[in-house]
């Protein structure tokens, strides 16, 4: 049984799917496995995933969803499947590998350094010595949203939306038990669920933002700037529900 299972949601990723990047990581990390969730893709994503599964049969599995359900539900379904496999750590990772998979190893080490941690999330903090590449507009929009999310949660979180997160098994079982109420903001809901279940003091001590050394914006994302108005509406609805 692998120690860490990473769920990778995929929707029409065939053109930018880096099968070599996934395979190389698994060849070096025998204790890791990847569970790809095909969220109703209409391109050749299923074929690309099946080819990788055959290439790495002991470390790659594929969950096929017939209809597109959105990233949050795809991740949730994948996490439930991963939890059923019994791994002590589960998490999710963006399919474009904007965050290199080697960061998962560094994030896993955070749990060893700090045994009290329940939840480690990547943090795209632009700083000296790090290679964080994001367009100026995306960076600006991201910072505005991150500030709003931090105020909503009443937590000093820098980056709720990074698509690289790792959880202890017991924490994941609690956070992914129920469907999310939003399509685009399930990351914010994860922080909110944790805080409601365990309290703010626990969130301050047992959630860790891990500053990424490398993150590169990858062209072709299904989440585009024109989606921003819908995200804003979801955020306002989420705020009203939490008041």
C-alpha cells in the first residue's frame, strides 16, 4: 500500500497532459500513487490516462465520471476513492503540473517536522529565491481574491486556491464527506469546514502553508479570467450562507 495518494482531476487535458512528468515522479517515489479523475472529458484525455495507467499499473489508477461535475466534486469523489484504499496521507494536485510533483515530497516532510499538522497547502508566494511565474493580471486578481478569502475566513491565509494540498487521512475523511456548495470555491470551503469542525485555534496551529519553490502558470487552463464574475457571485453566496 502506498503512503501517499494524490488525486489529479482532469477535464479535457489531452493537449497539455505531461505523462512523462507523472511517470518520472512515480519512478523515483515508490511510496506515492496517483488517482486521476476524468471529469467527463470530451477529448482524448481518457486515452492518455489509460496509457499512463498501463505504463505504471501499480501506482496509477483512473476514476471515470460520465458527466462533467466540476473540479470540486471531481476532487471529492477522487478523495473518497483514495481514502477507501487506506493510505495515511491523501491530497490533490492540478493536472497541468504548474506545481512540480517534487513539491509533494517536501509537503509530506512538513508532517514529519511538525507532527501536530493535519493539512498542508501549497503557497505561491513570490519572493527572492523562488521561481513563481504568473502573469501580472492573474497575480493581481489572485491577490484581491486571496485578501477577500482571508477576511471571510478570519484566518491569515495567503493562498487558498493553490491546487496542491495534502491531508492526514482522518482530516480528509471529515472534510470531503459532503458535497461542496460551490463549483469554483471548494478550496475556500475546505478551510471553512476545517475551522468550523476543529476551531480557529486548531486552524492556526494545524494547517500549514508551504511556500513553493517553483510554480509556473501553464497556458490552457479551463479557469479563465472571464470566469471571475461567476466566482464573485459564488463568493457572495458563500458569504451569505456563513453569516
